């Protein structure tokens, strides 16, 4: 039997894959209505993914990476022209 932690991590993983797939579909779609529908689905999944992530973090199922320091952020920003 799967533990809750495993189920949460599986759902988060599936959502991440789905969101990536939606992005690929959106950029390749020429039908405005279809594109808008997929964008709405993606937005909904992104909201659900973030809410589930917050629960996983609160329960100790997920440990985020150490935040980047300001010098790293500035370096990346200068490299990408931002």
C-alpha cells in the first residue's frame, strides 16, 4: 500500500509533466479557442500543483532547495539580458 507521502509526490510529478505538456500544446496551437481551453486547464493545474506543494512542504514531504543568494540571481539576470 502506498503511503500518503508517496501518493502526494506521485501527483506532484504527474502535474509537473502535464503542465510541461500543456505548454508544448499551447505554443503549437493555431486555434484560439483550443489554445484558450488548454491555457485554462494549465492554469488550473498550476494552482492545484502549488496548493498541493504547500501541503507537502507543511507535512515535511518536500524540502525545497536552499534559496539562491542575491549575487547568483543578479548573475543569471545579466546573462539572460534581464
